[in-house]
C-alpha cells in the first residue's frame, strides 16, 4: 500500500464524509427465504436426515475421527 494512495483516499473521505450520512436508510426489505415457516420446515428436514443417518450407522467411524 503506497502512502500516496492512502493520502488520496483520506482526502476523498474528508471531502465526501458528510454525504455518507445524508441519505437515511429505510427498513430492510423482507427476505422471503428467511420466513419462520420456511426455516422451521428446513430444520425439520435436517433433523429427519440426521435421524436417518444415525439409524444407518457410521460405517466409516467418523465419530471416532471427529472426537
């Protein structure tokens, strides 16, 4: 990082710093993929997969490798 570049960035920031806070941000748009119903269904699906894997067993003995 060259000191001249840092100086240019610093000057640009000082000149435009006030404009960074001029515009107020509104509420965040709702993310449809983060709906509680979808998240609970995903948790349920993952729990079922985990239970199935526990029933099958661990032929590679990954539990011993991970501990």
